[in-house]
C-alpha cells in the first residue's frame, strides 16, 4: 500500500470530469482534543492512531510534486468522548480506477485534503493514472 499526497492542494478543481469513474461519497466526523484525535464512524467512537513511515519520499509526476509513503492508520474503539474537543465534519469522495483510489476531502465546501491510495504499488501504469487524474480535474494552477 502506498499513499500519494500532493505537496500543494490545487486552488480549483473540476470534479465533474471524474463522473464517469466509479465513485462514492461519505461523511466523517473528527474530534481534535488534547487527549488525541477521535473519529465517529457508523455511530461509534474511535481513537485514531498513526504509524508513520520513516522512508517517505518526494516524487514529481507530471507537473505535481507528491509525498509518497506507507503510513498506516489504526482505530481503537473507546467508550467516552474527550472532555474538550473541536469537531470537524468532512465530506469525502472516492474515485476508483483499477488499483487506484483518489480521495477528495471537503470541509465547509472547501477542499481540505486530497490523496491517492494505491493498494498494489506494482500495478503497471499507476504513475500515468495519477498524472491523468490530475490533468482531468485541474482548472487552475497550484
């Protein structure tokens, strides 16, 4: 598994150009507190834990720079809300093409995060697929 994170989020994108691809949308709720990060998923509360990849690297595909890593996220079920927290509701749209998934996260109708998830990094042509995704959606420069 690999994640490709653009080093800059585009100012403007056109998601309608991806409508021909298999996609689904869902909402996540994150709670940020001094006790850690939590997520509400399907009515249950989870503590979010990140396992960082120490071998991440930067690559350029087409005109875009990406941070590529194998970080992992784990969730553990918890029974109580943190005492004090900031809540963020995020709409997530996932577009799929073969072994590649492209996620766009929006908070308050503004893109807050986007990334590619590659389940099989040895899949032929994955870099070209990422370049093609970005060419399709970019309306303006970074």
